[in-house]
C-alpha cells in the first residue's frame, strides 16, 4: 500500500483528490445504508441492491487506483520543491544540497 510521506507537501490538486475521495466515501456509506433498508424488501430489491453495491465498489476501487497514480506521479522526493522562474519556466530546488535543476528529480 502506498502512504503519503509526511515530508512531502500536499499540492492543491492532491488536496482536491483527497477531498473527492472523502466525498466518494461518504456517498458509499450512504448507499450502503440505503441498501441495507432495501435488503429487507422483495428478492428483486435485494438483487438490485447487490448490483448497485457492486457497481459502487468497482467505481470506488477504480477511483482509488487513479488517485494513487496521480498522487504518486505528483510527488517529488523528500527535500525537493517545484518552482518557476519569472518567465514561467519550471525548475526544481533541492533544499538538502541547496542546488537547482531543470530536470525533474527521480526517486
């Protein structure tokens, strides 16, 4: 499982992803609650509930994987920061070695 390293700052896009994931989780919990009430209904209700839950679970798993990929791709190694020149060119600052680089650091 991939965890977020506390030394890596969260970028605005990452915060949005985490908020989105929290909203998905909240919606999932609401769907589970609704489904439990339907399970007490007819066999057709129970069948629809299982299909609905399977769809929600599949969508949630897909969203989690996509979010993990985005977060992983968005992270820089510890000590590095993305910055921009006055004319908008992207470069990277290594705070440990107090150096800069035009190339995105790996690792």
